[in-house]
């Protein structure tokens, strides 16, 4: 019998389908485990007992595994966890190996349709749960616009093929600093244009088109307006889809506003951010659905596995009524935050600098830190 599950099944368990007596056991070393491990409401109990502990002192290791109805075992690539699963099962524990380990988890994407089938267009959220990256496919009449694609192009290509879509264009809402963008490569592959605002493309070696005022998709039963919202970056752009959905990039996030300190000009950019939030986004219908570029935790997803918020609620939370209070609060949080060291290198790669597959993996370790609130630890 095969005592293992694939990564999509594991994602569903994390989303809330596992029983209360379920444990996730990380068989990697403590340092790797602390840095980054899967999380979700479906498996509330987490334990870290490494493969080497099982090899060196099996009884000692076993005594550190919590009692549970089911124990899902994960490691870097799924091999050490297979060994640990075998040991646990020999000792009568109900252990199940997570196939492919963290490597598969980092590459896993789930795709959720956000709007009803009565609409003449479809909008999908592409969730990469391991990093909390959210990207989007907006489709109409057999053509798709892909926004903020991750570097795992197959996720989008396979989805397009399955749904009879041609990728007509890709865009990045801004120059990402926390994860590697796949938008340019996806465009090249599809023979489509890649769009990034000029302000964020300084020094870019990529073949790129400027951000248009509006995207035309398919028979244009859909209107995708681009709204410049500088602050998180100077070229940050939000996309307003049919006046109902706002793909907000990192300008507005479930837990707050995007950090304005990435360019080391926090004072100046905080003012831009204020104008973008109160002026540009504040003029939109408060009922507009905000679709951010990141989620900070599994708890921010709904029962469908999607993450969306209402514009009015997020703007109320951003406390933009008083400009001085907003600026002061942002500056306080900025002063307590630092940028992860990898961000400078990630930005260079996202502008076209070459990177090896191994280095790309290293650069992407860990959850994103694009929101101001999550940068304050
Ligand atoms: Fe960002």
C-alpha cells in the first residue's frame, strides 16, 4: 500500500479538511524548519523531529513525535520523510509521506475562479500557498491576461491549455522584491507582450512593453483599466477589472498597506502611498473587491481557498482619514523594519539578470515580507 499523498491533496488538508488529531511532522533540520514550513488551519499541530535524529536515536526521536490519528511527514524533497514514515509505520503509527516535500510545496499552485459563470469574463486567483503569492488570470473570449505570474510558468500554461485560453499579455503590478517573477518568461513563450511600468523598469534587460492605460482582452467585453498607485514602488500599478475587481499588487494587502521603504526613500514614498490610497483608490466604489498580490498567512484564505477583501474595509483599516496620522504611523513601522538581504538580488533577477535554478530556489525561501505590518517584527 502506498502511504503517501501528493502535494495538491496535502494543500487541501492544510486548507481545513484534516481531522483534529492530525500532526504535520517536519523531518528537516531545525534551522530549515524554523525558517519556512507549511502552515494551514487544517493541520493545527506541527512538530519538528529531524531525519538525522531518527537515524541516530530512533527511540528518542519517536518519543518526540506527538500522539496523533495521522502524521503527515514532510522534508526537503520527500526522501528522508519516506524513511521516517517507514519507521513510524513499523512502530504502529499512522504516518503518511508528503510526496515531493518542500520542493513540490514551493512549486504548488491552486487556481480558484472568483466570479460566477453568468459573467462574460472569468477572473481566477492563482495561489502559491508556500509563499503566499497571489497572481491572476483574467479571461474573455478565449484570451487571457496573466498578472504577477510566479516563475512556475507551467502552472499558467497548463491552465490555459485546459481552459482553451491563449495568453495574450502578461503584466507585473510592480517590480517584485520578495519573489521571482515569471511574467516575462511566460510572455516570451506565448509570443505575447510583457508589461511593467517604466518607473519600475529602470535598468531592465528584458524585452518589455510599457503599461497601457487599458488592456483589451478577447472581444473586449471586459475593461481592464490600469491605475498608477506609486508608494510601495514608484511604478506600482493597480488593475481595475470591469469596475468590480481591483488587482492591487502590494499597495493594499489583507493585513494593511505595502511597505514604502523598498527604495530607501521611505519619507518621500509614504507621501506617494498616501495619495494613491486616498486619492486614486479612495475614489473607487468601496464595494470593489480587492485582489492583492500576497497573503501573509493561511488564515487569510476563505473556504474556497481564495483571498479577497472589500476596498472600503481595507481603506478604513489603513486609517487614511488623517494624513499626518497616516504618515506618522507608517514612518514608525518603517523605522522598525528591515529588508531581507535577498531582496536586492531578486530585484536584479526580475530585471533580467541571469540566475541558476539552485540560486533561484534559495532566493525564494520563506514567506513574503511585502506588507508593512509583517515587516515590523
Ligand atoms: Fe512587492
